[in-house]
C-alpha cells in the first residue's frame, strides 16, 4: 500500500549492499512513496554489491562515499545538491562494521586499531555526515535523519562485541547532534533500534541464529522484518512525525519491554 508520504521529498540512502540490506528495503519504500533518492555506499561495496540493480529500479544515481572520509562526504552532498537542484529532506544512515567481529576477536582481547575502525565506521560516521551536511547547509528545515541501531547499546549481548559500544555512541550522537541541528535548522535526528535481521552485517555476529530465535520467541509480535523497518523509516522521513527528535525508537515487536514470554518460560519448564 502506498500513501505518497514522501511526495516531493529528496533523500540520501547509505548502506544498501544487497537485497537483504535494510537500506535496500528503505530505498524501495522511499521510491514507492514518491521520494527522489540517491544511493551511496563505500567504493569497495559498490564493486562487490549489486547496488546498480536497485538504482535502476528506483531510477536514481549512485555516488560512492566512504562514510569515514570527509572529502568523500563533501563530494556526496555537493553532487546530490547538483543532481536535485537544491537541498535534501532526509538521510538514512544504515552503516555498521567491526573488524574485531570479522576477525573473531573476543571482547576481552580486542585489537585497538580495529576498535578505532569499528567506532569510526559505525558511530563517528554519523557525526561526520551531520557535520558535513550542516556546514554545506544541505538539509531543508524539518528534514529528518535516521540511523539504525541495536538493543546491545543498552543491554549485554556478549557476542555483539565492540559493536555494542559503537551503537551506544551512535545513539548518543543522535541525541547530542539532534539538539544542535534542531536548534539551528529544525532538522531532526533519531535512531531506530531494530530486531535481529538476516543481513550480511547481522549474520556476521557469532551466534546470530541463537539470538534471532530467542528474540523472536520473546517478542509478543515476533521479530520485526526489514520490510517493516523500512515502513517505520518512511514515517520518520515524513511530515507526520515532525516533532519527534533525539529519540532511540525500538522497532522490535515488543522485545525491549518484555521480561519473559510464556514460550521462553515453557523451554525452561521442559523436563
Ligand atoms: N541485521 C541486524 O540484525 C541489525 C539489527 C539492528 C540494527 N542493524 C543495523 O542496521 C544497519 C544496516 O545493516 P544491515 O543489517 O542492513 O547489513 P548490511 O551489511 O546490508 O549493511 C551494512 C552496510 O554498511 C556499509 N558500510 C560498511 N563500511 C562502510 C563505510 N566505511 N562507508 C560507507 N558504508 C559502509 C556496508 O557496505 C553495508 O552496505 C547497521 O547499522 C546495522 O548495525 C542491523
């Protein structure tokens, strides 16, 4: 069902790698809802992924940018403004990567060079995107920036490793920058805390199937799909949520506020 919620709006979507990516679904929904978009990803991901198929479907351009590189981000915002002939209305930050997770480093034996990279890619990149956008005055008033996060920012999921620290920082940047950008330009910034989702980044976490199934069994509504996450992003990009900013919004079928479910209890009562 389409509601034309983003008719006349323009946005940049970071992080569509393949059709499983949450950003891929957000791009499709934004296009269906009438938005004009630009897709971006790290140059290496552009070579490996299938983003051009998505660009064709959404009738849009792809601009490579490493989200940790200020010159890349400046180029991205400048080119977007040329293509659109003006400012943008929304940004999706759907970026995460931990070399420590990739190399199976335990949380108590982290490689600190890798740790820096995890933070730079998964959290500081949000600050860089916002700072570059604000300096170039690239986002319209009442524009909306959404970044994706996970509940390991608040509670321990041991195998989520240094990504938990990165997500805590990401949520903090959304709050702090949300204050400053809100005051200066009425731009709003929120994070969506999504259920475990079967994607390249998600499945890279050790024991992923275990906590996917656990969360599904705990959540009264079950795990939220990436399609449902895309729907939620669209509402935050739309004018219907103009007064929502600096929030971490759980999109998890009720997982975050469930102490225990009957199904999980039953597992422990099994003989
Ligand atoms: N999959 C899950 O279970 C889950 C749950 C909650 C939140 N999230 C978050 O959702 C977001 C999207 O992840 P996903 O699950 O769709 O996986 P994904 O692997 O499809 O997306 C991650 C993206 O980050 C991009 N990226 C990595 N380094 C980059 C860089 N230097 N510059 C620009 N882009 C870079 C990758 O190319 C990729 O497109 C991430 O922030 C992730 O942490 C995922």
